[in-house]
C-alpha cells in the first residue's frame, strides 16, 4: 500500500480519534455539554468537515459524511477518495482501484458503547465563550489519560453541535496540531457514492 493510500485510510481514523477523545456519558456541567454535542454529531445523517494538520505530516483535506458508513475524502494534490462500508475507492494516475479495509474499521468509532468507555477517565473544563468563523461558540478543554498526551479543545455552536475540534499531540515524536471544522449538519444535499 502506498504512503498516500495509508494516509487516506487514516483520515477517517483521525476524525474518529477526535470523537473518541471527547465522548462519554453525561454527568454534569461541561462534561454534559460535550457529551450532548458528540451524541448529536453521532446521530447526524450527514455533515461536512475540513481538517488541517500542522506538523511533520502536514495536510489539508475535506470530508463529507453520509450515514451510516459513507465518506468522501478530498485530499489536496491527490484527489478524491471514497470509503463506503469496508471498501475504499480511489483514482490514481487515471486508474480506479478498490481497496478492502478491515471489517467495520470505522463503524467501531461510531459505536456509542465504545465511546462511553472513555467516560470514567475523561475530564472537561469550560473555557468560556469564543467565536468560530465569526459565530459564537462555547469552548472546552477535554483530557483523557487513555489518549496519551493529547490536548483537545472543542467549540460547541448555538445549535448544540461541535463546530471545531483542535487536537494537539505528537506525530513521529514532533509536535502536531489537527484542527477539524464541522458544518452542514443533516444536509440532504450531501450524498456520497463511489465513481
């Protein structure tokens, strides 16, 4: 598998890890706010996200999700790739390839039972009001020892959905920052089908 294919296969995983770092069962206050936002995201029929990574493996891409298991990933300089169920479809050098993925590789990250496992050790701190793309949002810091040295910030919009997640950590031993910005929740115009 080429480096580009490996990177593409990891993109939904990066989005999912951001979700895992933030989820748990609501108990009170900030933790309840974050949990409610993540539950709304998991229940959404579709959404759009952009992801920018700064660090040793810098990249920018966009992702469209259509429930229950369809992703369209647009990678700058590489093209568009699709994950539908347990298959990735990509076009490289004019040739379309189908690459099987591990069974239910992404579905496990959308499983509420698995996400609840993080509740016992997750802590959430409210950081007050902020703005994302000129719109008001509540800002939170989320930490979970199970996720190592990740420092996660989350912004929740007035509609109760997460509008931005920032994950600071390390990649290949070097500092790395991933910023994911979400929009277009439950937009019926988002349709994902392989070419």
